[in-house]
């Protein structure tokens, strides 16, 4: 699938001056709950109301969603507020029911994107419709699975597509419920620049105190929209209570967030950014030159080790280098995590070179 301009037409047709905002509860709970939240969001920047009807839960026994009944509540909310409505579909039957109830946008959950069988089933069920479909990233950080799901829909003739970044599972607990791995959606966007990219800060955060900062990061990275879980009584929500915010908090956030422009046409901006970018290009060039030089020295060490039959990996020496680099990095405001990543990569490349020398 090459990049296709048509991919974002549906979003441009909304004619929004700001990013697309999708808001609403994690789950539809009762008719009153859905309607109350919709009315509280009615005059906000949120143009699309979300609510899960069929809830894929990690462990059985949690609230599994109200089922098709909730579609009627969403339809009623749409009639009363004029908001568009969206829900998650996880099989062909859900698709049929959602289409019958005029759901405007469908989304594919993270646990569905991992399964090409189900993705194909849903794509087939949508054939011939022009429903926008938003594809959440798979739970695991695998770009091909995410791309594959986009391609399956595209190949089935569903051209009104978008993706939702909701973070990735990790075994080790971090400050996030789902680690953002910002590079992954950026890589996806490099492949398909016209595919609308929406941030779901709620499922990344898992807690409400960092939702604002995540939204700002999304806007700084030029995301096309936000999907934020919103409930009038977050603490008593039937699912994902810790991460929901109230509609009035969302309205305040939208006021406080700085929405960045994609670019600025003024000559002053363009001159300055071009100068700065030239500096970056020069530095990147120097970095490659320096790494090349470092590798030549590593090769010489490899030859010497070979002559003297010495092991490639010298753990003590390596730990000393790392310790020094971390300290030096700190002085330059570079995080330990970054220094470790860079030097581990450089070290690995040196080991590969030396292995090659010693074994040939
Ligand atoms: C949701 O949006 O409520 C949901 C279940 O999301 P995810 O598929 O990202 O876990
Ligand atoms: Mn949720």
C-alpha cells in the first residue's frame, strides 16, 4: 500500500480548526449516564462521543459492557446533542449492529489489532461502506501488526482510516499503564503521512494526573486528534475509573493546551528553522564520522585481541566506560537512559566488528 492522499479526506471534511476531539466514558453504563456526559460535552471542542458497548477485559469477571442496548443510548445522545458517535467493534456481528444504529466512526481495540483473523473478518463485514475506522495500536509494540491491520482495511476498500496511539504493554511496571513508545507511531506516520493519527492519553496513562501532559505532547508531535475518556463521576465509573476525567476538566484542558501549527509561513520562521536544521544536519554528519572513527579503533583492538587470543567482551572495562559516560551525559542534560541506549548500541556494533575480525 503506497501512501494515499485520500486517507485523510474524511477528517479534512470535518472542517475543524483544531484537532479532532473524541470524548466520552470508557463504557456506556446506563442511558442516563450516556446522555448526561453527552450533554456536558455538547458545547466543548469534542465533536465525537465515545463509549464502549462491548468491553474486552483482560480478566473475566469485570464489567463486560452493556451490549447492543447501549447503541440505542448513543443514538439518542446523537439526536439530542448533534455529536457524532463512535464505539469499538470486535467482530462482524458488532459491525452489523453498529451500522444498523448509524454509528458514525468505528474503532478497533488494541486486543483486536493483534489478531489478523479478526481484523480481516471486520474488514470484510465493512466492505462497501464508507465508515471511518480508527485502528488502535496492538497491545505489543509491533509496527507490522499495526501496519498490517491498516493494510487489511485498505485492501478491503475501506479508505476512511485513522490510527489511535494508546500505548504498549510492558511486563515491568512503569509510570504508564501502557508505555507510549513515541517512536513507533512516528515510524508509522513516516510510512503513511496522510493517515490521521489520534492520541489516546487515557489508556497510556492509566491515571488522570498525567493526561494533560500527554495531550500536550501529542499536540507538540502534531497529532491530528485526541480520544479522552470522560465521565461525570470518574471514581465510580464501571471500568477504567482511575484514568477518566470529568467533561469540565476536559473543557479546561482544551483551553490550556497549546495547539501547535504544522508550520508557519512567515519568512522569519522559515529562515530561522532552516538555519537550525542546517546545524542539525552538520552535527549528524559529524556524529557518523566520529562513530566511523571509533569503529576503526575498535577494529584495531579486535586485531590486537586476535593476535593475543584475548576475549572480545571485557566487562569491567565496559562498565567503567558506561559509568564515565553517564556522568558526562548528566553535565550535558542527557538522561542516563539515553546514554545507556546509545552506548549499548555502539558497544554492540563494536562487538559485532571484533567478532568478525577474530573469527576470520
Ligand atoms: C477503550 O478504549 O476503552 C479500550 C478498551 O481501549 P484499548 O483497546 O486501547 O484497550
Ligand atoms: Mn477504557
